[in-house]
């Protein structure tokens, strides 16, 4: 299982629909067989914390960003300047996944319009196949019973979760994991070389009297060379 930090961006004027989306998407993400998602949105800001600095910290540490796009989303200068533009600066290191959350013009922000939206059809969730179907249409519909709507919302979020996981794997944003493993192996090999050099040196000094000077020089060289390699390897990461 791979741990992945996930940031959810939304407009507070969409709270009615987001209060439905939040628990459903987190439940769907928790069902993943491959990832452990640490999903965060700004209701998790601790009291007394500098909220802007806290949001930026979460934003800069995330590997995936879900954007709940709507007219209210586009109207937020904070989202544009302090969230979306920051995500664009990290575009090669973060998966940006816009969700058609409320009826809006997708091309309002050119940079966002260039990114593929999650925008399924209403017919997939028991609703008429209306143009520009959004999550808010589903969360506010009166055409389904409460039980049917709850099932449809869960299905919507599970589909979103599956698309998100596939996109993350294909984007290869998590490819630093094998590199980290390789770095650990290198570190262990160097440590083993250091220990071996020390044992070789002490053994030569104690038992190999005829060649102890040569062997101790060789052992010392291996030791200091390995130690230098270990130091360089740690500093370069």
C-alpha cells in the first residue's frame, strides 16, 4: 500500500453540496486496494493556526489535488491566486483532477480548461441525461428517493476514486518510491562496506603480522572511501 496525500479545493459558497461530497469521497478513497489516501480539505485547519500558511503547507505536500469546480469556484480569487496557480507551478509533481461540481463554463480559466475534467453523465446515476450534469445536480435532485440518491452519490464518488487512481498511476508521479528503495539499498551496501573495512583492518593488525602494514592501509582506504560515499549519498538526498 502506498500513502498518498490528497488536497481537496472547493468554494465555501458550495458548502451545501460539498457537505454531501466530503464524506462520500473520503469513504470511496478508503476502499482503495493499492493506496492509503490522506485526504485533506480546509475544515481540518486547527483552531488558532495561521490558516493561509496551513493551507499552503498542505497544498505543497500533496500528490493529488481534487478541484470542485463551479461558478463559485471560479469567483474565488483566493482559489485562483493561492491554490490553483500554486498547483500549476508543481504541475509535473502533482495530479490535478478537476471535478465538474456545479454548472459553469469550463473554459473560464484557460489553464484549467486544458486539463481533463471528471464529468460523467446523469444517466449513469439514475437521472435524465441532461447537458452539463454536475455533482450538485445529483446532490440536490428531488427525482430520486433518499436511499437511491445516497447510493448514486456513493457510486459517483467510487467512480471518481477509480479514475483518480488510474490517472495517478499513469502519471507516474509516485515513481520516486522505487528510487527511495534503491537509495536505501545503496546506503546499506555502503554501511556493510564500512563495517567490513573495519573488521579487515583490525584483523590484519592483530593476526597478519607480515603484511599488516599493507593490509591496514588497504582497510583504511576502503573504510574512508566507503565513509565518504556514505556521506555524499546522504547529502545528495
